[in-house]
C-alpha cells in the first residue's frame, strides 16, 4: 500500500515569513499533485510534478519533485494571509484506474 | 460554470436512517469518485467509477453503495447510517484516468452528521 506522509501537520507563521512543506513516501510515484483547500470548499489543484528533480514555480510557490520520485516539497516565499489553507499532496495508488491517494495535509495559518 | 455539484451541503441523520448524497458534473468527465474527509485522516477514497455502468470500491467502501447510470451523475447511498459515518464527503471527477492519476475537480462537499 502506498502512503504519503506530510509534515508538518500544522504551521502558524507571520506574514512575510518563508516556509516549506514536505510530502514523503517509501514508494515511487509517476507523478505527484499538490492541492490547496480553503475552509468549506473542495481541494483545488495547484500543480502536478512529473519528472524526477523537476521544479515548478507558481508566483511565490515553488514545488519540487525528488530525484527518486518518492518525495516532494512546497516552498512559499513571503507568505501572505491569503495563503492560509490546507495543503494536500496526492499521488496515484499504483492501480491502472488512476485513483489518487492523499497525504493527511498541512494546515497553514498566516497571520497578518 | 457549474463543474461538480453536490447536494445537500448539510445533513443530519439519526442512526439507522438511509440517505443519498447527490453528485453531478457537467464536464463530460469519465472518472468520478467519492472521498470522505475526517480530521487527522485526510481524504480517503470510498468508491469510484471509470465510466457509466462501471463502479468499484476504494479504501473505505463499507456502508456505502454507488451506481453510475449516466456519465453526469454519481450518487452515494448510505444504507444504514452510523455515527462513524459522520464526515465531510467530497465528490470529484477527472477527464480521464491513468495510472498516475489525472487532475481531480472537487465539489464543495456535503457535511453529514449522524446522531
């Protein structure tokens, strides 16, 4: 069974600080996705990383896929209150149907 | 742009009652799925479908039934509600399915409380 472990589980920081969220597994994934979920809403896809070592940037967010495709990280530069939310990583469960398994998430709170 | 629509948004049930959570998507997606989200447990897959007439079990299927008679609709039925089924339920769809998983489009969720 493939598992995705996220850390930290909770993160509370001040506006302007930098932070990194980690997503780790003992399994190899063909790709990993990152979602953000705001209270009362469903998750929304931020990015998909596919190639080992790949780095993708989305404004102040930088996503990296590990060389061995077993881990990924999300780095936020100069966090803003609008970045507050639950960040989830997800990967294929290894089956042919393309079901996703999710990490338990990192709950980020950015205080003004 | 409707996307994925779930109803109801909130529901309170008594133990033993049955109900159906509705999910509809207007994007002509082949893949649809139901997840439940519990504090500290993340999102767990209940059932999924890769096309009309085809359904299969996910990680936590017990106590739930699904059917897929059309591409658009994927209802989730709770047969005899139990307090352990208190959760937030999300329906999600994807254009296609592949071993790596495609982008999931989620509904806004249905918050269910079983007393």
